[in-house]
C-alpha cells in the first residue's frame, strides 16, 4: 500500500499503466479524483481496478489530491474482495463489493491523523474482509507463482504438466480465481517487467531481446495493446516514475533509497 499527495498538481491527468495486481484506491482529498477506463466506466471515491483495466486514467481538478492505493495480489484479491473474473479489465466501485463497509473505511481514513494510522486502518479492513473459504486452488497459486518467477516466460502446457491438470482445467480454474487466463496473465507479467525496464532507461531493442519477444515490433504491439501508448510514452509515464518510491524493491530498501526526502519530493509514501 502507498499514500500519495500531489500539492503541485502534477498528476491531475494520469494514465494508469497495467500492473499484475488488483488496485484499490481510496480518494482522501477535498476535490474529486475520477478513475475512468476505455469502456466508459467512471468511478470515484472508492475504486477497484481489476487486472489489466482497459486504458484506465485518473483525472482530478486543478487542486491537490490525496489517495491511499492498495495493490493486492490476485490470490489476496480473490479472498478479500469476493470477486475475481468479474473484475477482469474492469474499473468498479468498492461499494459494490464491500457495501457500507467501503464508505465507513474511507471515513476512518479521512479522519486519521497520519499515513501510518491510515495504513493500519486499511490493514484492519483487509483482515476483516478476508474469507478463508475463498482461497485459490494450490495448483492455481503455484501457476501464478511460476508466471511471476519467470516474468511471464512460461507456457500454459508446461504449467498444466507441472500441476498435473489438463490444459482446459487449468485455464478454467485460473480464469475463475485470478481473473485472467494463464496466457493473458503471463502476458501481463511480462509486460510489467518490460514497462519498468523501459522506465529505467533501457532501449526497446535490448528489452525486447531480454524479455523473449520475437522483435521490437512484437514488443511494440504488446505495449500498445495494454496501454494504448507507444513504448517511448510508457518509458516516461509518471505512473511508473512513482513505483520505485511507493513500492520500492528489496534492493532499494536495503540501499536506503526509500528515505523521507525522496517521499516528500515525489509526494508519495508507502509500505510493503
């Protein structure tokens, strides 16, 4: 989870780059911040963006905003949101999933005196909503883990063989519990790795070669399909620029990159 503030109003119109997690956003500012997607859905206040939403954007007014953003792994999202395949590519309101508890949680977050208090409130809300009966199948969890570990470079046939399931069964159960088919999930994980490599300044040719694409054109098509933007535009997307601050890697944490000065400079603070 991460808390964002934007007093300079740099991100009043922000393209959301797809990430292999279900995103929950609580708007905590005084002015509305609307999340919309390419299908015409517009949500505000308490928003859930499923895996790979279609060209989602956040749009605010000419005022500063604050929000708390949660990134839930598909397994956690399945257990705490009560939905999986229904969220695929969609932007919906959290109220439809949590009812009045979504409103009460946002009210507590708004009233909290610090980001640490807000993080604790969000953690408690997730714990209350955790439904142990909605755990994913071990075979599905294993398959998702393999997809993430290989950065999307594993074939569905190989996953099926390793789990002992048929390809058809894995495809069906994976989509029902994760929200995407195994192939689409692998494409999303590979795209996420590519997007962050591009944002780090690596060339399209190098990233394509190291990520298993046939050529640069193949990578270009994949990036456009997920974002509606070219690789060059994704490389400078503000949404990605904040990732290393809000969700630092273990290496960044060990190296001290996630310090108070950096949080203040970028208007973001987070915790794993």
